[in-house]
C-alpha cells in the first residue's frame, strides 16, 4: 500500500494542506479531519463550481451533517469526476 505524503501548513495550528485543482493553476486548502465521515466543501456552490466545473449534483441523495456549530442539517451531494489528491514527494 502506498502512503499519501502531504506537507502541512505551518501557518495554522490545524492539519491543513493544499491540493491543486482543475489544470493545476488553482490551489485550495484542505483540513485533514480524522473524525469526518465524508469530505465537506464549505465555500458554497458557486466556488465549488468554479474549482470543479465538472461536478455533478446527485439530486436523489443528500447527507445529514453536523459539527459546524449548528444542529444536524441536510447538505447536497456532488460527484466530482477525477478528483485526485497526490503526494508532495
């Protein structure tokens, strides 16, 4: 099994790393959350579509999420084709 190796940011006190998106000209910061059951994009639909224009809304599904300072809420689910996180090394 190959291990994923990412350089963590030294600018914050949480495990944060960057990934390239689209053609590699854009980067987004990701929080490595070991307690999360699913990946969550918190910048809104408009930014999701800017970073991942091929994302497809899965209209028949939604996720019940919590842990954002509110009670449990329903979130839309998108499929992002060819989503790849690569090692820095």
